[in-house]
C-alpha cells in the first residue's frame, strides 16, 4: 500500500498484523485525519507517512517505523511505542497521555513546539 491516500478514513480497530510474521508496509501513505483508535499495528512501516491530525489512541505500535512521519497534532494517548522508531518525525502538538510504555523508557525524543 505504498503512497496510498486514506485521508479521513475510519480504520478503528483494524488489525495490520500478519499471522505469517510479515509487517505491513505503508511507507509514504497519506493518512491525514484518519481514525485508527485501538488498531493493532505491531511492526508496521509508516516511514514518511502523513498522519497529521490522526487519532491513534490505544494503538499497538510496538516496533513500528514512524521515522520522518508527519505526526503533527496526532493523538497517541494510550499507545504502546516500545521499540518504535520516531527519528525525524514531526511531533509538534502530539498528545502522549497515558502511554503504555513511557517515552523516557523507550527512547530519547525531542519535541520542538
């Protein structure tokens, strides 16, 4: 699903895990304002994806790749980001309330406002 546009889509409760162990590749996808609350996205590749204003509350993002992603104003409340790669991601205005894995335990982040 490389570079697909899912802008404004409702994908609540989706399971992006593959029983065979493959990881979903959604690199560069446009998911602006998407609703994905409670989705299982373990190991998903969302490198350089547009997730601006997305609702990712309570998602399992363990081991996911969000490097270079635009997460501006994204809601990551209750997410598990253990071993997630957020290098170079735009984290302006991101909500990190009630994290399953506190960010200070998973990696060092700097958020510029």
